C-alpha cells in the first residue's frame, strides 16, 4: 500500500517537472495585405493661384463694391440736393420785361387832343425787376425799375417825347400766421431732417455690410482651418493604416484591424471632401461681397485669411452695452428724426389754423423829362379868339378897354422836366416825386376744418411714432442681451474646446502608446483618433464663432464703424 502511494507521488512530481520545461513557440503566419485604397483629392474648380488677404482689405473692398451701399450713398447725395432745392425758395428771382406799343384811339371828344378824331400813342418800355422771400419772419419783397419812352400826337401835351420812369419797392410781412413758421421754412427743415435720416440709413447699411463681411471672413478662416484638420485626420488615418498593415503582415494583428483602418481613412476622406466644398462656398460668398464683377481676377485665386481673431476681447457690462446701443443705434436715431419731422408737421398744421394778418408797404419814386413842344395856339382857347376879337371891336366903338384873351395858366414847362432820359433819371435820383402806401390785410376763416384735421392727424402720427420707438428700444435691448450672451458663451465654449482638444490629444497619444505596448486595441486607437479630430474641429469652429459673435456685438452696440476704424465721408 505504501509502495503504491510513493509511485503516485513520483508520477505527480514528474508531471510538474514536465510542465515547467519550456515548449517551442509557434511561428506567426505571414499574410499579404492589399495596399491602401484612396480616393483622389482633386483640385478645386477654377482655382489657379492663391493670395493672402486681411480683414481690413476685405472690408475696404466690400465698402467700395457693394451695390446696395452705393445706392444708399446716392440716396444720401440726393438728400443733400433736396436741402439745396428747399433753400432755393429764398433765392432772389430777377427778371426783365420789355415791350413796344403803338396804339391808335378813336377820339370823339372836343377835349380828346386829336383834331382828326385819331389819337396815336407809341411807347417803348423796359422794366428790370427782382423779387423773393426773406429767410426769416416769412416776409416777401418785390422791386422794379420802370423805364419808358412815350410819343403821342395829342394837342394837350407839352413834352414829346416823354421819358417817365419809376422805382418801386413792395413789401409784405405776416404778423400772425406765417410769422414764426411757414411752408418754406417747414420744407427746408424737413429736407435737413431727411438728409440726417438718409445719413443714418447709410450708416446702418455700412454697419450691416461690414458685419456681414466680417462674418464671411471668419467663415472662410474656419473653412481653411477645418480643411487643415480634415487633411491631418486623413494623414493620421493613413499612418495608422500603414502601422496596422505591417503588423497584420507580420501576424501580430488580424486582417480585420486593417479593414478598420481602411474604413477610418475613407470616413475621414469624406469629411475632407465636405470641408473642401464648404471652403469653396465660403470663399465664393466672400468674393461675391467684395468683388465688383465676375471678370475680376480674384475669382480664380484661393483667398487665404491672414488676420487672426482676437480671442482676448474685453466684454462690456450689460448696462454699458445697452446705453451705447441706445445712444448710437441707427434705428433709434431714425426714429428720433421721424419724431422731429412729425413735430414740424404738427407745427405747420397749427400755424395754418391761425388767422392771417399781413402788413404791406409800397414805396415808389418817379421821374419825368422830355422835349418841350414849340409854342402854338392853345386848343382850349383857340375857339374863343374870334369872339374875343369881336368883343374888343365893340369895346373900342363904345370906348371901353379891350378884353384880355382867355388863358388857362402859363404854357411854360418847368425846368426840372426839360431834357432826355438822363434828366428823368436825375429827377428820379433826387426823389422829387415820392409816394408811400402802408396797410394791413386781415383774413379770418370762420371755420378751418382742413387745418384742424391736419393737426389731429399729425398728433396721432406722433403717438404712432412714439409707440414704434418703444418697440425699437425693446428690440435693441433684446439684441444687445443676446449678442452679449453670445460673446460670453463663445469665449467659454472656446476655452472648453481648447481644453477638450488638449485632453483628446493626450488621450490619443496615450492610446497609441498602449497599443504599441500591446495593452490596447485598434478599435480604441481609432476611437481616440476620431475624438481628437472632432475636438480640433470644434476648437476651430468655436474660434470662428467667437470672431463672429464679437462682430455681432459691435453691430448690436453700433460700434462696428469705430471698431473697424472706418471713416465715413458724407457726399
């Protein structure tokens, strides 16, 4: 019995000894793996070269070539012309009136001055004149200078030809309606307000187009960086494929691990082609904004951004941002101008409802000269000569004194009238024959429903504009809050994306080291690789989003022109 036990123990020890003897290893089986199958990366359509471009250059080109902005600039220019046109109501109007007249009048009166029944008169007249409106107090003026040369065959004139002339000044001044405000002053002030309105609309268009250009620039910047990321992803996948293939050919990895690497390469190539398409679209969007026409040579060039986004921007406080927006937003400035125009309309309507009281004055100075006619029979006394002669004969027979001839005064012409046109002007200059007229004209409408309705309409329009301004202010408040939060969130998202990219890069590198040490798998390496590429894409996306959020905040607070150092030159 003891012998049996000893035999069994000896067998067990022999078995353990045999187990400790090293057995010869099985040599790995070598397999042949097909090379990587790649899809050709074709060049982008129509791209023949490349050029570096900065954000200020893009903004300059966009402002120079934007058609909507050019239209706004023309509208602003037209508004300036409208101001000049409205002020032209006060431009003096000069004129000249000249005529030559020959008139033959039938005369059937004994004292008509024509012995043959026809009285002929001729006149040559030239009258320069000037008139206009005063730019203050609503008054008007008219001045004219009458020059005339008259010829007549009347038997009663003592000067022929005659040179009558005169200077007259007519003034009209409203004393109530139109004294402080009238249609012309309303038109001028409204034209100035409309020019301010056009300037604010022009500024708003500049802010909008610059914000759009900045956003397109950062989209292009993102597209290039994303293309680099996807290109790097393909390169890493190809490297992993090569490593897996070598190990599979050595029998260290299964062929399916090579297939997994091939799948990774093809997946990243799809992302690469999508990134290439996105780059082309972003580039063409920017070119559409900044190029003047389709024949520009930059259409055939790849635009490479060289301006880096400022990721260390100082975010203003909410109160400061809102106050800046309320003070500078073009929409609010346009609303304020519309309210001011409404006040002008209301003022004009109230002015039109007043009674009209106008003062007027007419001042005239006259002059006259001519050539005296030779003495001749007095037509008034010529018919009495025979009667006086007969009376004197009878008086002589009766021993009475003779009767003197009938006289209507002296036929001598005053020396002041003797001369030609120059003497008439001299008489005018000395003011020998002045006349003046001063008066008052009153117009009192018994009921002016038109003006009353216009006042009510203007008042209602004012209420509508104030309600609209409240809506605009609320929209501005929401816009500023959203834009401010977008910048804050974009900054935080960028910080998180940078941290995530660093962590994913470290995880990928660690997973590769573990894979090389044989403690990891191809699946985990490819997963870490995908996570790393995704983290890099999110980082470049967050960086571009921050640049666009900053541009949008500048737009919301109306700081775009100042932030981009743009100088607006009004036409």
